[in-house]
């Protein structure tokens, strides 16, 4: 076995070639499907639901199995890398691993993936000219990453370090739940891809081995950790060009990046990152595809909160708010109820954990209440929206008898908003805002009835 392992490493054999050698010595033992499922379940590799006749495999287990099979990256990242290589290089790799030269360019790429060609071996030797020296290989790898894969600042001084850095990059983006565009944008992209390229549904089912008949569904694909970029990587060059022309997507530059930008849907992307805006978390916002100045975050949080309450069916009365505002008193959001009463909403962002400035905010809110009631308008409720509240803040709020103030975290408001979308209500029942600290679980339960 040690001789075979050494030969496999030195000859840079693919996993399929190694498998064929092993099976020529020790033949495959056939087993019943249920026996295999039971064994895998017993050793903790899978979960199995008899009722649904479905296997479930945890993401962590997928990564572990990949390492056991000596696969450094997921097939989708190997495919992404292979697709940006020139055709002569793909032909060179195919020859090395005895892949049928009569296959089309894309079929050769799929066969390289199916053969289990090592990602590390590919970038260490396979993609370069035969007489390339180490400096030329490093230059070519840098160019591949920066100009074709759009990965900047690849770490490492040696070729091996650079390859390790690229593997680590792909591992990190696989674990990252961010999909670069909004969920609504993803749905729209899938719908328009299906309109332009009807065969794509079948290709995705085949490539990712999904049993469902129709798979161009954002929630379904994300359950399998398949992101927008992974779908676009499967679209053929000619089909992609037609899709871009049909849907008016920018043609200059990188087709995939232009398409992702086209479906980014900034407003929904902001709403999906609502809590991060509340926490003024610029780093995470940038990682999630949102570029915003720190000075703009306060206004952005107000705008998003306003958008949520509009979507909840409230009358956000801008005219009344502006007529009540003075140089000293600037109400953030005013909800005008059917009976003529109003709800005042104050929005606070904070980098620190636990918003604790009760004395200053209570004076501010009392002033807003006074100014409103002087105009013969009854304030039925005041809501304070912030990332979170300290225990002292909550205690002080409970002791306050004149403001009728309720506290709601950005996270809770976001969850309530999501639950409202699928509820039977067309307008949010504001009487549910009655606790000192709004309990989103209670409200979500009430909305689901």
C-alpha cells in the first residue's frame, strides 16, 4: 500500500485512477442500499429520515469527507477555476489524465472534476507550460487569481503557500452564509435564468445531484449551500451572452460580477443586514456587499426602519412629522393610526453592546410627546428601536410611568417583519406592541394563528 501511495503522489494520479488501481487489487464488495445507509448512520456520517426517505448530511461532515477523499476544495470551486483557464491548458490537463480528446471543452472540464484531479497538483504543475520555472509559475498563479478569479492580495511567498492561501480562501467563502446579493435578487435571477435558459434546471439537478424536479428556487439551493455565483459558474459562454443581452445587464467587464451587481437589489440587501446597520458594523456590511460611510449609518437605519413599518401596513405620515418637528425636536418616524392617534418611533444605532443612555433618550422622547400633544394629537405609544438594551436601561424604562415606552431590538423587529410577510394580516395589529421589552416570539406566535 505504501508503494501505491508513493507512486500515486509522485505520478500525480487523480482519485479515479487511484480508485481503479485499488479495485484491481481488492474488488468492490456489493452491499444492499439500506445496509449502506444503516452503516453510515451508525458511524455518524449521515442522518436518515425513514418517514421522508431522505438522507441529511451536515456541512461539517461534507468538509470532513472531502478531506478524507483528498479533495482540497469543493467541486464547484474547482469548476470555477477550470472555467477561467484557456482551452489549450484544459487540453493539456486532459491529456495527462487520459481524458477523451474528442469531448467538448466543457465536457473535458466536467471529466477532470469527475476524475478527482487534485486541486493542489493542478496549480502546482498541470496548468503551466512544460519548461516553466518557479518564478513564471508564481506569476501565472497570481494572474489567475487577480485577473480571472478576482481574488486580490493572495498571501504567501512560495508557490505552495499561495496555493494553500487559495484553498483557504475557498474554504472561507464556503462557510460564509453571505450570498452577495439579496434573497429577492437571487429569486429574480433564477426566474430570469429559467426564462432564458430552460435547460439550466436539468443541468443544475445533474451537477449537484438534487432529486427535486424543479431546483431553481433560492431557499432550496441555499439549503444545499449553492449560492448565486455557483449557479452562474454553470452557465455556458454563449448562453450567458444571450442572457446578458436579453436582461439588459452591463456588458463591459466580468460577466459574472456584472450579473451579481445587476441582481444585488440594494434595498432588500440592506434589510437583510438591518441588525448590522444598527450595530454600525461596517466590516461585516462590507463583506456582505454593502459599501456605506459610517456617517450615513444613522440615517440609513432610520430609512430601513421606516421601510419596515410601511411594509407592516402602517401609515408613516411624513407630512405630519415635518409639521411637528422643530429645530430642537426632530422625531425620527411618526405612525398615524386610523383613530387619529400616533405612535412615535425613535431609532438609535450603537457600536457598543447594550444601549444604556436612558436619561438622555427619555428627555428627548418626553419633549417629542409634549410637542405632539400641544398640537392636540394623542400619543398612544412610543417605540425605541436599538441594537440591544442594557439591564439598567430596561429597569429605568420599567420605572418610567409617563412615556408609555416600549423597547424593541433591531433583531426582534426584523424577525417580526419576516413572520408578518407570511401571515394572514395585511396590516400589523399594533396592540401587540404592549410589553416593556417587545418579545418577538410571542408576536410571531400571534401572527401565525
